[in-house]
């Protein structure tokens, strides 16, 4: 599973303070610790920042780049931001994210193709997050078709069917699982299927348990990428164990330690 670490995000108080104070140490320690915990990429998100958002994103990127060349996912919904940031990162960055609007898909995919980037595309249109499975699959199919038209390889496309908090949308976790199963058959090879896992348990009690249980279910349904907290050791162990039981790895008595070493 492709793990995108979520902790360099201005929604966290320590990161917000680091951005405001220019404290590189906090950001760099978070970057290296997430990699050590098993992250394959790092999400860069200034959160509810005010003022110079572009400057804050560039500062975070430069700060992380001083200590690692790991893949960075630039998490910002504004085209103007992505258009400025992605060219300076070079091949391998991830644009996070774009809605399933035909015009938006055309320009975001052109940007990704031009600069060798990946793209997270959300199954959201102008009417918002779909309430049912069929609409999510329809939007996922549109995203896949646009990627093929643009020449964006499936291994650089991440379709995100959008998970909503279970305390306000109790039917959505099952709808997302059904969507994952269908999107996995979209093409051969299929696109990556991605979720922002922590959204599921927002403002809930027992957040780690909810996230961990659902991630296991989603992996079995076809999920192969997620933005999540790699510091949650039980969550990371659940990923390793689920992939073992899905025969993606081979059993040995020390399979947890063996897989952590490979990560």
C-alpha cells in the first residue's frame, strides 16, 4: 500500500506555529519521522493559513527538501497554487487534488503530464459529494477516460471516492467500499484508489479504532493508497497484516518486522 503521511499540515498546532515562526526543525523532524514510520510520500498542506499561502507552501517544500527527496503531495485546491508549485518540483510530485469537472480535469491532467506528476482526482462534481455509489462510479469513469485522453498513465492517477465522517454520513462508508470495488475494474491496469482516511473519523470518539477497522475493509475492496497518520503503529501493522492475508506478501513468524524493514 502506498502511504502518504498526513502530518505536515497546518491544521496541526505545531505545524501551524512552525509556519508562522519559520521553525524548520519541527517540519524536518516530522518529515523524517513519518518516513521512518513507513510513509512512501509526504502530504504538504498549509491548512487554514492566512496571508501568503503560496509562500508558506514553498517554505514547507524547501524545508522538507533540505532533509529528504521523498515524493511530495501538494495538497491545495487552488489551480493557481498548483500551477506555480508543480513545475518547480520536477518529476514525481503529486497534485492533490482536482474535482471531476471536465474543464478542471483537462488542465490539471495537462499539468501532470507536462511535469511528470501524479494526480489525485476526487469524485466530486458541481453538485458536491455524490450520495450514492452509481454517481461516484460515473465520475470515476469520467476521470479515467480523461486520463487516457490526456496521456496520463494509470499508475500516476489516484481516484479518491471521498469518505465522509461516519458520525454525519453513516451510509457513506459502505458506498465508498462498493465504489472501490467497481473502480478497480475501470481499466487494466487500474488507477490507484486513494482515500483521506482521517476524514472518516473526524469529531468521533475512538478515532484510531475506526480508521484502522475501515482501512482493513477498504484494502480488501481494492484501496491501494491513502493519506493517513503513519505514527499510528497499530494502523501501520494492520496494513502489513492485511496485505499478508491478501497474499501480497509471504508469511514468516517475524512478518511485521520484516515488512517494516522493507518499508
